[in-house]
C-alpha cells in the first residue's frame, strides 16, 4: 500500500477565498482520487486523475496531477460554507 500525505490537516478559510490542498507520495501513483466526506455520510468521488500533468476542472473544483505522479492538488475557488467537509486523496 501507498502512504499518501495530505496537507494541510485542517484549515478554516474566509468565505469567498480560494483554497488549495495537497496530496503527495514518495512513489509514482497510477491513479489518484479525490473524495469528499460530509459528517456522518459516505465518501463522494470528486475527481479521478490518471494522466500526469493532467488538470481537471469541474465547476469550482480544479485538480491536477503532477508530471511524475507524486503530487496532486485540489483547488476550491470561492469557498462557501457548503464546501466545509473532509477531503481525502486516495490511490
Ligand atoms: C500546496 O502545494 C503548493 C504548490 O506546491 C504550495 O505552494 C502550497 O504551499 C502547498 N500547501 C500546503 C498546505 O501544503
């Protein structure tokens, strides 16, 4: 299994600001997923990244997977209270 490191662990952001979170690993990943989890709910798949250098945009979410496939970021633009949740990366 892979060890994925996410940062930051937690964060409070001013409404309307953009927010970026990161996920990294020491080895190359074939596929990277970003999930969201709301309190007491299951995981919701937000993004699936397969190709290095890939940038995926979905509404206010933008995810990218670096060329070496060892780092990914998830950007939330203009955060709103409904964006409050736990976000996970997985491989
Ligand atoms: C996320 O990654 C970006 C680009 O590498 C970096 O500028 C930023 O400081 C990182 N943020 C955290 C919380 O690690």
